[in-house]
């Protein structure tokens, strides 16, 4: 049986090398099982360009650890994937570089914070909400909030400009695009939040000059969070949900397991200060009015611990794209030059 070749470009020599297309997903490894085998001798690598692996993107610069290696294939587990991939030795040699490490960190692309990732992060698994989904089966409002909390904690925002694999394969096989046509985008369309963060200063020209173009290479910097922080974000949001007025009781076993303490009827909208009511929820897909929303104290910071909370949509619109601090500074400026406003503010704070 013949094997269709796959053209891989070496970033060192910038010449094309024809190698067999024998990258595949290894299904026999159970989720979370290989991470337990990481030790002081584990080798970490990363791909020099984004490539397609069994219908999935294997992202440029994402660290992977080598599970096993033979003369013909290398099994790798990417940091941002839940599966193990088998890669032929030829493709591995053409695309992957070895990363430096010590007992605590693996040293990665400088796009990652501090240019390093704690090795312990490779063993952090997402908190499962399956037991809550089953417990509240049929209760639409609470299920919608829980799913929204889960998605916001673990998945980056969407991006309709990201190229799909069909168009990418067509482009790499025969580039017929006009110079005036924009193709591809560096940002993935909804992927896990510990993929490579791409700074807002990253330019279109830089993207077009990188070896992955036009394949995506990362997520928005404000969407980035390490696996351990993602778990903390979910805990915070789940706590807020069950602290809302009219929220159902959180199963004690689940609360104890993830380490949260429920205080019913205490969660307030940070903008207006009123207690949030689950009964106000209207999260129907594409509904014109979502009365409850996941709001950010500083939109630029993104969905990070301490920066996201369940609040009113109307309050979120009032805040707009500004941080709370920016709004406070605007009010101070108005009061400084308008004695009427200054008096109103001082009286309100008495």
C-alpha cells in the first residue's frame, strides 16, 4: 500500500523534505495515565511549526513530553492535548526541537509567561462537573450556568478568521490566493487556554513570515491561563453560582472535594452591589436579553481568578469595555471640575 507523502519545511535550511505521513493518535493510553510517568529523565520537545495530526492541530511551540521512543517512531503528549500522538522519526527530526529543563521547570517559547512552565502543570487535570450535571439533570438554568462556567474556565474565545483544515490543505497544496486576500489568523478558534499566548502587538506581517502560516499558532494573551489557574477559576465561578439567591443546594460531597465553602444568598453583582438571583437567568442561545452574565472587572485582563464574576448584563453594558478602575478615575475627574457632582458623591458616601 502506498503512503501519500507530506511536505515538511525545515526552519533550519528552509528547504522542503518529503517524509511519510504517519502521524497518528495513540488511543491505548488512558487520559491522565502517562503524566504519572514524568520523571527527572523525561525529555520535553516542541514543534517548530503548527502541523495537522489526525485531523487536529498540533500547535507550534507548545511543549510536549516524550512518552516512549524507538528507531521508527516517537510517542509525544502535547501540553495542550489530552491524547498521545505517534510521530515518525523523520517527521520528528524535521519538525521538533528539544527543550531545556531542570527539576522544576521546562523552558519554553518566550511567548509563555517567564518563558517557562512548571513541570507539575503537565499533571494537572480539569475539574469534572459531570456529577453536578447528573445531579441537576432537567434543571435548565443551573445547567446552563455550570456549562458556561466550565467553558469560560477552560476554553479560549472564538475566532472566525482562523483557517480551517480543508482550506489550509488547499493553500499548502496550491496557493492561488490574491496578495490582497487575507487568509488565516494566528489565533485559534476556541482551544484550551494553556496554548501559546499571542501578544496583542503581534503583527500580520510577523504571522505571514512565521513557518506555520496560515495555520494558527496560539490564543489571545488575555485568554491564557495555566491548568492550575483554570481549576481555581472554575472553583470561584461554581462557588458564586451556588451563593446566588434561589440557587439550589450544592451537593456537599462535591463542594468538599473541590474545596469550596457555600454561603447562600451572598453573591452580589460587583457593579450595582445587589444580590444575584438565579431566577433572573435567561441564557437561551441567541436570546436578545441575557439578564445574567459573566462580567470582568478589567476586560483587558480577561477571565482570570478574581477578575470574573456573575453579574447583570445591564451592569456589564454600563461598564462597557472599561475596567472598574478606569470608571472610578473618570468619576473622580468629573467631580474635580464639577462641584455639583462632587457634593453628590460626598453625600452618597456618608
